[in-house]
C-alpha cells in the first residue's frame, strides 16, 4: 500500500503547482441510540461520524477523496475508532481530447457486481461510441486503506461499449469478472475415532462473471424505454432480464410499466449453489395524473411470481409541492401489509429554516392465520442554514412495534462546504 500511496503522491505533485481549485465538504454527525444487552438491561450509545469530501486540481487533473472516521463516544465498540476510505484517486481528463483515466480507490457502478475497488479505470468517446474499462482489486474489510491480500484471488476486470446509432437510441454490451477469496477459518471437527480436532478450513475463490446487453430509447415528451439482459457465464443461464418505460404523450397523464425476471445471484463455487432455488418474475404497471400544477395523483399495481405462489402490491399516493402521502397494500405469498405514510417539508426565510415531519402507520402479518401486528414510526427534523456554506440538521426518530417498544433515536449533523481558488 505504501508504493500505491507514493504513486498517488507523485501524480498529485505533478500537477499541484498548477492547481487552481480546492473544494469539498466536511460533515460531523452524532447519532444516539439505545441497545439492549439482555431483556432487562440496556445501554445508551452515542456514535460519532466525521466525513470529508475534497477535490484538489485544475481543469484537467484532480485528486479526489471521500473518507469517514467513526467511533462510539459512549460504550466503545470493538475496533473503534474506525477510519474508512471510500474514495482516493487521481483523475486525468481530456487525454487526447477523448479520454478520462482514474487511478486509485474508486466506485464501480455495475448492477451485476459493483462496489469499490483499488485500481485503474478509463472512459473514452469517439464518434458515436463510448468505451469504458477497469481493472483492480477488491477493497479490504471496512474500507481499510490497504491493498487486499491475495490479489490474484480478489480482483475484478471488465468493460463496456456503448453506441448511439440513432437519435434517442442507445445500445451497449458489457463484461465483468469479479473474484472473491473467502477468509480461511478454524473449526472443530471429529476425526475417524470421533475425537475432536481443529482444522483449518480453506475455501476456493468465488466468482461472478457476467456479460450484459442494453437497449434504450429516450423521448421525455413521448416514450422512454429501457431494457437489459444479464447472462451468467459460470452457470450458463440468463440471470436477469428487465424492461421498463413510461408513455407520456397525453397531457398531464403518464403510464409506466416494468417487468423483471431474476435468478438468485449466487457466487460460483459457493456452497449455496447446491441448494434448490427458484427464479422470480415481477410485473408492475402505474398511472400518474397531474390534477393541478401543485398536485399529482399516482397509482401502481405489481405482481411477483415465485416458484409455487405469487404476491401482489397496490399503491395509491399524492405528490404535492409540500410533501406526499401514500397508502400501500401487500397480499399473497410474502404476507399481508397495510401501510399509510405521509411526509412534508417546507422552507422559510429564503431557505434558512426547513422543518420536516413524517409519520407511518403499518399493520402486517406473515400469513392469513396469524394475528396482525402494528408498527408506528414518526420522523421529525429541522435544517438550519445560516449561511451558504454552513448547515445544521437535527432529526428525531421514533419507532414502536411489539418487538422494539418505544425505540427513540436522535441524529445531529453539521455540514461545511469549502471552495478555494489559488
């Protein structure tokens, strides 16, 4: 890891003499909650989170980072304090006027196997094509600033090619190979004479390997459609297919649709692959109608089909400039649920003060024959922004059901934005 940090440092020095911009945000939060150690005794915890985002650079080069320091100020937990590095990379833009390259810890957005990784990525545009590629290693547990052990068993690589053959039309193909090496562990076992012995359990690397294809059409005044299929190369089967869209040619009326076929996402060589499992199919349709410039009505119906049964959900809601209210019903294989929720927020004094409040009442049972249980949750908060680069948030959360009786939590957060040119 020292060599890796040295490379980042050298790259940073190479453009720091021309750096003209330093910006970011620092957030400090306090989160209070109660945890029961047994049925009669509990302890109050006060957890602290310090988060820093920053961007140092100029037009073509920058050093970007996002890190978080967390600890318990009361009743310390194991491994506290903990420093997490979510991002730390150098970015070079406009290379040959077509490419952007990143080196370091960065985020991969991929529906098949995304997340953080330490490595190299690039994006390039040429004519109607867009090229993306990446290679690196998985991040150690708790986002520790270190290169993961056994890089050969903990790497990922992949890429994506997108094309825009027609106006408003996009097609793309992609590939990803992501490997994991499960942690070895010691376990007690019996030998041939039934005597207990301790064995080191070593597991093979588990792997995700997918190819995907996408096609979409975008016209926000008429029709928007997106479709995608993911194929699992290890299990030689279609892992996921989805298509969604919205038709909005009629004034104030929108019609949305969604379909999803999904196989369970299981790592190759995983013990879970030996169990029987089934796919699901989900379909949903909805309408949204603007009653007035300030009020929109929304309704949806969805059905999920399992191997031997299915489940339904119904949603009715209103969205306004002051907040929203919705009612949801679920029935079938996944149990029964009735939920009414409302949320509102309003800014005053040119955005200096913004109070908010939300409430939810839910009744549920896992099967028709069970007794119905109820949940009440209340959320109330206040955002105070005395100046453009400073804000304070205070939020209280209350939760009550037969398992967690009168659960109350408090969150306090301070945000400071900074922006300096030099």
